[in-house]
C-alpha cells in the first residue's frame, strides 16, 4: 500500500544559516549568564567558607573547614612535642579550649573527658557558663572545647619586662674603665584576661594566657681588664679551674665569654644566689636569665596560647615540673629548680641550653 502522508523533516534541518547563527548567539548569551551566576555563587560560598572557618573552628562539629583549621593549628604544637621542648614526650597530649572567642592550648598526659582538660588547664567554670561539648564527652586532639561566659569580655593588656645589665670583660680597655656596648631596651609581656563587670566595676579578671610579645634587650657594658693582652690572658687562665656546680660543667672563662648579669627583682636575685651557692657560675646565671627573659618574661603563670607551655621555663606540659615540687603552679623557686635540672639532663648544663637556644630560639 502506498504511503500518502508527507514525510516529517527534523525541525533543526529546516533552519537556515542565518537562523543557526541567531540560535548560537542566544545560546552563548545564556551560557554567559548561567556561567556567571554559577561562578558568582561559587565565589560567594568560598567567601563564606573562609569567613566561616574562623567562626566554626571553635565548635565541636566535624566539617572540612574545621578539620583543616584544626590540622593547621595542631602543627606547631605537635612539632614542639615531637622535638621534646620543655620536657614534652610521646605521652604529652593537647586539646584546644576557646573562652569567649579567645583560644589557648591545654597540655596534659591523661585526658579522658572535657572535665579533665579543664582541670589540668586550671580553668574554673562559673555559674551560668555554657560548655560545649558536655563535661563528660570524651576528648582527643581534634576536640575543640568552647566556653561562653555571659557578661564577660576578653581584654588584652601589656606590661613591661625589665632589661638586664650584662658586663663583659675586654682587654681592649684599660683596667677599671667601662664602656656601653649596647643600650638596654625593655620587653613587652602580653596578657589576655576574661573580665567580668557589673556596670563600671570589675567583678573578676582571670588570665587566659600570657606570653612574651617582645623580649627585652640586655644592656651590655664592656669592662676593661688591662692595657695588654698578656695581662688579660693571664687573668683568664688563672681562673680556668672555675666552679664545679652539679651538672654545670661551666668555668670562669666561659662565664667571661657570656658576661656577668646583674640580677633584677626578687626572682632573679634568688636564682642568682641559689646557683652560686650550689656551685654554678655567673655564666650559668647569665644563660638562665636570657632564656627565662625570652620564654616567659619572668611570669610564673605565663601560659602560651599556641603551645600550652607553662611557667617560667615554659614546660610542656606544666605538670612536668611536679617532679621538683607539688607547688609547681605558683612557686617560682620550684619552677626554676626544675629548669636547672632539665638543662642539666638534656644539655649538660645551663650554658649548653643557652647555646642551643641562641641557635634554635627554643630549648
């Protein structure tokens, strides 16, 4: 049977060349609009992600942004622990705590839950505080604990760190004469405090963290030892027997090379008298002062917000100093005794630790 229906022609085949050009142009416009919208949308989300990573990093939720932020912030802490800084070892762990938006790292060796972290960090909760996650939640190094205290604000203050005067002997000056080689400059200690007020009256102010923002610069004074190099050599050689302090391994000649430091304040005076009476040298005291000036600014409660290190020697964690005394959290003498012992065990003496610090900016 013959087919009488007209054969259908595919509609696109009917388009002329000019029509095809019009369609192509329209599609290009649509593509530009859609592409531009998607690009703008992606940019918007990326912008939000960057902003949000700073905000949501303090929550306990698991997101790509939070994980990335935590991984970056954990890097320096884990490196410090791996290198054994401040007595840290493989058992040392850490958890980040954020109080009213300000963060610090809490170090410890037996974290079980949120409560154990706050206890080891010396963080006391008050009525009305909100904690997330809950106190009984188990923790790991990826946990971020957030504490909100209503009616309180975070404030940062700065105080001065006094500089020391160091005397260095030189045979280039006549005996009995002095010359200033380097002028001293005070350092800066920064403290972050959680301040609660009732009107204009301060009800409480608790320190969250404190650290050396700028270390002091010693004033160096050259002290003449004579007019001839032979006199200076003879003087140095005659005292080469030095002291035999426990673990010191220092001599008067090495003391002369690092200079003699004049104590400033009660803590430094005690440290000086304790070292000298224990058989250490003036050079050991110079090394001790330099390290403590840079590590904690002589603040026994110094708490580094990034590493969690604590006290005058910035022990990792601070509880390591319990080996020198149960009052390690507040007693500067206990902290200094631990520091001396640590230097002896790891570096063979205080000046060994001092030399290492000069090369690495940590010990």
